[in-house]
């Protein structure tokens, strides 16, 4: 599989602007967001659904999970920063967080 190339500064700025709640991390080489849920079961449904997305895209986020939250960080390690793959997976995470 061909991996996407790094986004330039303008594309990174546009990406963050298009993803409500996401912020730059790791000196602009990653994006992160904390998702909140009503209880642990909802948190784990989100984590498991996001794991499925990650497997399908061969792109795995760093996640920190608590009772009613999940912190998600995306970066493309082999590219050394943000790529279109991070954007795709972050948008998927947003959609998943809205599911019951």
C-alpha cells in the first residue's frame, strides 16, 4: 500500500479548522481530541468501533481510555507528521462518537 505524503502547513491549518474539537499536538505533527461519553459502555463501543476503522485503514491511533472519555491522537509515524490518512480517520472518529 502506498502511504500518503505529508500535508503542508496550509493543508494542516485547513484540516484542523475543518475538525471541530481537534487540536494540533506534538509540535504540529499530530492531531488530538478528547471524546466524552455518558458511561463506560459507550466509551468502549466507541473504542471498539474506532479499532475497526484503524484496522481497515491500517492506521492506528494512540488512545487513552477512561470511564467516560477517550483521548485520540492521530499522526502518520512513517511520514513524520500529518497526512490525508489522519484526516480520514479523525473524521471517522467524529462520526463514530455520535453513534449510540
